[in-house]
C-alpha cells in the first residue's frame, strides 16, 4: 500500500499545475499591476492582509471574481493563510478561464513573517454582518459598499409622507448619518401616510418623532435633527457636510431653495413630489460625473402662480402613494452613494396610481440656465412667496 494520502496526492497534482511564487515576488508583481486575491475568511482578514488585496473569500470567489477582475489574461496572485487553500482557489480560477494564476507559497503567514507590508483593513462587526447579511451577498454592495453606506451622510428635507419611507429604508440599509429638517409637529391627519410617526406622538416635533423611530430600527446610526424652517439664511449651513440631499418638501419655495443650494454646493438632489394619485422622481445633479444633467430650474425655471399650485393639504393625497415615491427616492439615494447602476439623472419617472402606470421622461439641461449652466456665477438665493397653505410642511 502506498504511504501517500489522497490529500497529499491531490496537493502534489495541484502544485504540478499551479505555479507557486514567493511572497517577495508577489509584491513585485503586484507593483507591476497584478491582482492579488486574499481568499481567507473575514475573521482572518480582520487580523491583517496584504495592502491592496482583493478580499473575496474562498466561499464566494467564483461568484465575485469576474466583477473584480474582468481581464482573464491578467496576472492573478492568490493567497490564503498557509498556501493550501490558495492552490484550490487558483485551480477554480483557471477553470473560470483565467490564464495566468499563481499561488503564493506559505500564504499570508510567510508574507507577514517575512516583514512584508501588512494592513489591517476596516471590517464590519459580527453584529453588522448579521444585520446587513443580504447586502454582503451582493457583489454590487458587499462589505466595501456596506462600509461606504455606514460612512455616508444624507439629509432629508421633510419628515412627512415622502421623508418617512426614505428615512426608514435608509436607516435600515445602514446609512450612517441621516439628517432630518422639519419645523412642524405631528398631527393626527399626518398618520394616514407619514408612517415614521405614531399616534402617541401627536403634538411632538416631527424630527424628534422620526429620530426615535429610526434609532429604534437601527440603534447604530446617527440621526441629526434640524427643527427649523429652511430659508436662505440657514440653507448652506444645514446642507454642509451632507453628500446627498433628498427633497420631500411640499411647496415650491422650498424646492427652489433646495435646488439652488445643491447646485451651489455641487450636491446631488434626489427629488420626489406627489399630488393626489400621482408622483414623480428624478435626480437633479448637473455635475454628475458620467453626463451633465439638468437642475430643477432647467425643468421649472420659475414657480407657478399660487392658484395653480395647490398643496396636499388642499387637494389631498392617497395615503399609500408617498410610500411608492419615497421608496424610489431611497433606491436612487443608495445608487448615488454606492456609485452603481444608472441614477435618474436627466430622466424623470412619473407614476400614476389609478392606471398603475410608470412613464419615463427625458430631461435635458437648459444651456442658458442661470444657476447650473457651464461657467455660471451663482446668482444668489431667492426667498419666494410660499405656495402652500402650510409652508414648508412635508406632504
């Protein structure tokens, strides 16, 4: 009987087919553009990893690697703890069609003991991995994307009908800092659609009511509240530090102020509005890196006359409609934060609940827009006459 075990024979076969390199050689190859993949588990990687490594994990390697390394003729280096799992991972990569795959001899242990550079990557806690587990399974999000969400700062203008679903889902998704601005208090008539509030909080400030709900859902996030009316004297100070502004306001004065501040500060403006059975969503972002988009003024240069702009308080709104529109705003916000997909820049989605119909419209930038045209000097904020019965109140 042979004294060689099946495992030893298998490893010998792999070593005969998979090139093995020393860690020092891997460093040189990585400096010349080779991709280094660390296939260890998350708890191992948390103790240290080669700088710049793609930390894909052995269990999901085949699912994730083609998004991370698109060129199958590129040099790919694989490491694990001791140089065994990397051989199996390298074999799997060759089966996927990668033509130049090499395993690092001795793995990360030899790398570290040889005094080569090591970084301790930021990683999610065990509780965060449990909470955001479904995100971690998605290559478009993963741990890197989830950490990005946790570092994000989003301001919601209005804690009412649109702000409620946006706030709830951004909090659930792990957006680390959510700002809320609203000066109104909870009224019983709000509860038909403003689901972030409860009956027992009638009469309390909306921002405080929303804050309690969001922290009950996800205690690990931070919620900044701004219990004030937004106007030209405070808009820049309040918007400062936020990466995305989500507009859920219910009056034209606020919408124009939000737009103008976002244009000046170069911040994406995720816009939503509702009326009776209809709603619309767009992302106004003139400096979007992939293409120039319009601002709100490109589409609506000036507010309409008051008699043509009834508020939800005057015309009513279907209670579930803000949920549809607000969720679309939340989706667009997450896409913008993660840099994935095609956000609604230069496009507007209109939803009519009665026939259950979505319609997409193309929106072009106005080359003569005095606020966002190329080379425009910011003309200043305008405090328009308010166009709703309850000015600044979210729908």
